[in-house]
C-alpha cells in the first residue's frame, strides 16, 4: 500500500486525514440506516459498536483507496 502525502501550498497533508473523515461520514450514514431499519435495538453497547464499525470502515477505505 502506498500512502503518499499531498503537497497543498507547501504544506504536506496525510491521506489518512481524508480517509478518517470519509470513514466518519460513512459510519454515521450506516448507523443512521441501522436506526431507521430498526436493527439498532439489537446492539448491546452502542458506543462500542460505533467505534468498531468506524475502525472496520476506515480499514476498508484504506485497503481499497490506498492502492490507487
């Protein structure tokens, strides 16, 4: 995997920042979808589930987008 920095106006930005923000947005949408579908009531510890879902989404994003 390649994670190269982006130079924006002389400032180096890590691609992990973009991946983390995108994963946060996708996790929020997935949690909202689970609540709307009525599946969130089966989650025992909601905060722990949200954290684990975020880590899984972030790992999937890095695995798929870092190879571009």
